C-alpha cells in the first residue's frame, strides 16, 4: 500500500522530468535540418485562424472591465488624468499576455494535442520513426515556432483592442476626457512594459506548444486517451502559465524601475 501511495506521489515529479526532457529534445530539434518551412506556415495559419476571432472578442471586455475598475478607483483619489496610463499598464503588462495565453492554450494547444494524439493512436509516429524520420523535428518544432509567433501577434492584437475598448468605455460610461486619456499614456507606461508583454507572450506560446505536443505524442488508449490528453494539456498549461507569469512579473519589477509621473 505504501509503495502505491509513494508511486502516486512521485508521479507528478516524473511527468515534470519527462516534460523537461521533451522540451530539451525540441530545443535540439530547432537546429536540425531541413527545417519544415511549409509545415511551419500551415500550422501558423491554422493556429491564427482558430484563435484570432476569439482573442479579439475577449480583448474587448478585458479592456472595458479594466477601464471601468481602474477609472472608478482612480476617481476616488481625484487622479482621473491618469486613467489612460493605468489602463494601458494593466492591459499591456498583464491582461494582454494572460488573454493570449488562455486562447493559445485553449484553442491552439488543444488542436495541437488532438492532432498529434490522433497520429499517435493511428501509429503514424511509430511509422515515421521506423523510416528514420524524427517526429519532433518533423512535426513538433514547426508547431512550437508557429505557436510562439502567433502568440506574439495575438498579444499585440489584444493590447490594441483592449486599449481601444478601454478608451471607449472610459469616455462614454465614465465621462472621461478623450484628450486626457490619450495624453496620459506616457505618464507611467514605458517601452519596457511593451517588451515585457511581448516576452511573456513568446514564452507562453512556447510552453503551450510544448505541453500540448508532449501530451499528444504520449496519448494512449484510443480516442478516449486523446481526449484525456487534450484536457490534461490545457490544465497543465494553465497552471504553468500562471506560475511563469508570476515569476516573470516579479523579476521585471526587480530589474526595471517604475516610471513616475
């Protein structure tokens, strides 16, 4: 009984180790040739097609809620002129990368896990290895790079749509001044905030693609196993994304001094 309990307790550690080793294999696959450029373009287009519309729709309420909450809070302190800057900081630093991560993991990552899982149960991956073709270099690397690229572009989309939505809701519902909202952008925000948001999106896309690919390539038990792999990939990705987001934010605030108005 104790052996069974200890085995269950150590299972997450073993999974984390295998996932890390898989990530190292993907890193080595980046330098192998030939690079599957056609697969990269196809996967990038596919991931963008399944995530761009939901991302744009999610960005609007994100920006609106942030503008309403921040505007109401700042109004209590009599600092309405900083509403635009505070809203931009919230969207660029946190809301944009988080919304991008959720959509990349939920839509793009699940599609990657389902595709590779289906190939696994059809024994296509085993057939590729029998022919001397590395499935990681042939299938995983293009998907990882495509996911990273799309995540960066989606983060920019969320930032633009979120800031625009916050502007509309602040001016219409909170009767803010359009000129003050726009003029305050540079009061607290700085270029490093944009760089941090893009870096977060890049790393989030990397994590989502690696976890989804790992779970898909290790799926088993028929169609039910593929469905379980998809669900597990989304849950694991969400947990890792929030953890990495906390670590990156903490490091950023230690290294980059805040800009004062």
